[in-house]
């Protein structure tokens, strides 16, 4: 079993839709969880950062972590064409442990 | 702040040539990283550094070398370039292990 699994998509939605992006993981030691957004031919940019379980909201974006299920989600409300990008989840156990990335989900929001 | 900068943006190398990818950050981050990103394969860690004078191997270090003589700079050296090193290379930095900030990338083709 891979350490982090992420459905590569592609995912195509109409403008205004609610988007749900997910990752599962196998390492129960992970406690720091991130979502990165990567536009085409650009570097990844840190979008959301959460510690342990729970929800975090930032504007139209909500990150959820369910450590009991080893499952994290990113929700995008009122999706816009400018949200079209690849979204990568990332996580670490903290301390000296390295960041482990999912392979990314490509999202297209159609006007 | 410029954040993380990388040069060059693009490069074409012939098999057997060598080159150095430059990376600099102005955020006074201790941690710096080099990743490669191949289509559908996610980000793979090549080398990382926890501070000036300290470097360590990541997941795919073969064919690469790094040095870290200052906090700001973390160059990646490719010796005897091979077609398998055709990829997009990203440099990242962080003040903590997890919240990494990425540069814009270098697209390298080896023919």
C-alpha cells in the first residue's frame, strides 16, 4: 500500500459547483496535513495547512482531516475557472520526518 | 521578498553534459529541498538541507549532487546528464519541515 493515495482525476465541474478533493494515507504517525495548488507550468503553492484532526476554513476553501479514517479532504465552494489547477495533498509526521506528497488531482472548472 | 527563485527556467542538455541548477531564497529559511516532477508521478525528493553545510539524500539522489555553503543558496549539480533526467525540477524552502514554499521550476530536457 502506498503511503499517500490521491485520485489523479481529471475532474471537470461547472462553475459554481462544490468540489471535493481527497487523499488517503497509511501512516498513522502523520499529523501535519497540507494542500498545495499547482497551476500549469508553475511551482506548487501552499494553499491550506492543518494540524491533527478537524476542519480549517479559508474563504471558499475548507480542509478536513479525519485521522481515525486516515482521510483528508479539500472542499472548494462556488468554484471558479481560476481554480483550475492540479491539487496536491502533502503530509508529515513532524519533527525530522520528510513531507510525503500525493500525485495530485487535476481539476478543471468550466465557465 | 522574492521568495524562492530558480535559474534557468528552461535548458536543453546533450547526453553527457553537466550543468548546475541555481536556487536561492530570501526568507532566511533553514530547510531547502530539491524535487523533480515527472508527468503523473508526483514530486520526488532528490536532496535536502537542514542548514548551511548540511545536506542529505532524498528518494532519488543518483546522478545529482548538492552543496549548501550559505543559508540562501542551494545549487543542484547534474553530472553526465542522461535522458532519464529529463524532468521539471523544483526547489523549495521552509522554516519548519512541513510548510514548504516552492520556486517556479526549471524545465530540463536531455537529448
